[in-house]
C-alpha cells in the first residue's frame, strides 16, 4: 500500500512539444496543478525550479483567498 503524500510533495511531468517542453507541477496534497513552457535546450532543473516557483505562488494566492 502506498503511503499518503506529504504536505510538500510535488510531482513534475515533462512533455516535449517540438522545440519546447511543457512542465506541469502538481501539488500532491491538494491536486493543484500549474504548467510552464520553456525551450527544450533548457536544463531540467531550471524548468522544475520555474514550475515550482509558479506552484508556490498559486498555492499562496489560494491560501490568501485571491483566487
């Protein structure tokens, strides 16, 4: 049996789109998802960092009732 996701667990999904890559960041505990698109030549860590930053801003906005 799988353990429940931790409160800060995030899943990343990468999808190649021609010369670009779409990165989805999904917050495991809430199911909130955001995505970013970057060049296929960008480092995976850079794209993950960008998607994570966007996800954190989205979660903060939701917590503050701005959505």
